[in-house]
C-alpha cells in the first residue's frame, strides 16, 4: 500500500517508493529502496524534495499520533463499492518500467534485450528534444531525466551491455545515436572514477545534450548525410556557443551541463575552441566529455564506411598528447578495457574474433566471437571463446581491420555477431 508523507516524517525502516519533485534534488540514484542507513536518511532530509511516497507493505508506516482521552472516536471506515483487482492478481502484474529501473546485476546476454529497449526509448526522447530545440523550445531537465535514469540502471546491471549495443548498432540518424552513446560513456566513466551520484547524473545529462547546438546551425544536415561530422569546420565549431547559450536560456540546467556544452572541444594544451582554455581551466566534466565524444566519433560508422576499430581508437587517443587529460584518459581505458566491445582482434591460432564481453578481473582477456580463419582465408561458423578460461591455449595478438582480409561491409556483420553472441549465451544459461 502506497502512502504519501512529509519529508519530516521519514524514518529508518521505511520503504521509499518514490521521491517527488525535481529529479536533480534527489540525493540517490535508486528510485525505490529500503531506508536502512542513517547517513542516507540525513541526505534525504537535507535534499529539499517536495514529498516522499512510501510502501507500507514493504517497510514501516508513519508512527500514529498519540490518542488523547478527550479526542472523539474515529468514524467507522467507509466500505468502497468500487470493485478492485484481487491483491494476488495485482502483485503478479508485470511492471515493465520497474524492470528497466532494476539495478540487480545481469549478464551481458540478459541485459542485451533491455538495453535495446532503453536505447529505443532514449532515441525517441532525444529526437523530440532536438526537434523542439531547433524550433526554439527550451529544454527542461525533467524531459531528459528519465532517459538518464534508464541508461544508468542499465549500466548498473551490466557496465558493458549498453555501450556495446550502441557500438554495434547501425543508425542513420547519427546525432541521436551519438548523444545516447556519449551519455552512456560519461556515466560509465564517472562511475569508474567514483564521482558523487549527483555529478554522475550531470555527466550523463551533459553527454546527452552537449551537441544540442548542432540543431541551431544555419545548415540542413540532410545535405551532409545527417552526420554533423561532415560539416565544414568553421560552421561546425559554432555549435558549442549556440548550444551553451540555448541551454543557459532554459534556466534550470546544472552548471556542469552548461560547462560541457561550451567546453567539450577544449584541449589540455590550449589549442581547442572556443576559449582556448588549458589544463584545469577546463571543467572536470568537460575534460571527460572531450574523451567520450572523440572516442564515439572515431568508432562510429559513417555513410562512407566503417568506423575505427575500438582497440585502435584507444591506442590512437592514448598518444594524442596535449588533447586529453592523461589521468582521465587512463581511467577511460580502465572503464572500456584495452580491447573495448566491438573490437576486432587476431588470435594466436590465426582466427579473427570480435570482442563481445569483458572479463572484469583482466581486461586484456575478454570473451570474443571468432568468425574468420586467416590461414583458410574464409569466414567460419561463429563461436565464442572466453580467453580468461582457455588455460593459455588462445590469446590476443593485436587489433586488426577485417577489411584487410577481404571482409567487406563489416558493420552489418558486427551487429549480427553481437546479437548472435547474446542469444547463444542466453540459451546456454
């Protein structure tokens, strides 16, 4: 049974069902939880949220007020004549939204489907936001909060599934896919860096909205294949100031989101734009965004061809001295793994395989899906190899470009390999 109570009435032992008011006032990522920690209670009471909904079937109820002898007896309860669903039937009814907001750990295979649902919902919301932005309508934080919550929950369930899906997914509307991908990368990186929960929220929202200025450029993107990377540089670079001014005009964007919109093309050595900031003059989230934005741009497919192999992109970025904060770059490598999901690698046996899952204890030995034999010079029936569990009989020699072995148009094959691996793992489980 749900009950709305005042913030001052919240006590330890209550099950929090919902925190009302602005999402950015909420002190926790969890939307539903049993309140058992005194520090969490103190954070909640200091948050200034509008109200709390508790579930008294899962936790404590509000303490009843003491009854004085002079108080009249309470009236008898009024029996409702409205027929309701039986309690057992209500308990059994599925709640798709609650499933997407669950944070229970999941395997890559099980999270793959839910990550696809989250990406689909997010794409629709981002498409609408970018369209409304182009029409001059202010962006409200509550429009994007649910997208960030869904992405964060997916990453909590499996830190690689959503990012892997976005890497392997083909999408002609690059702007929207890029926004979702960078948002997920920012959340993953911020979590790995153990930033405060509120900062992680800002990181995800910043990644989602940092390129909103693209919609305000005086060009028609369809003339450039829908991909803003094809715009002339002198036009493209204007998007940071246009986006910052537009988000600032909305009035309720966190400062971290505004900073990223303006600064995500600044570089550590001061050669970036629009302000030529150096080092720590660039906000922390903006230094993170520069890395996440560059990585996704490099690995994403274009109308002209397949993106850079993720492992190759990591290697190239690691040597782009002066561009990125070196400490954050190292944190990003640890977040993604030496061979990120979607990387094509050559194995010691002469097979080509695509990285489909990470080994949290050793990021140099991921799980790969072998699909091509170099000695035989032909595609083979795909099979999965867990490099952490093959007793040293197989290992990665290095990253490879499948085009060098006659494997043309690898983008659709990559998506099939990823989906096939998830399906096979789920069936095996």
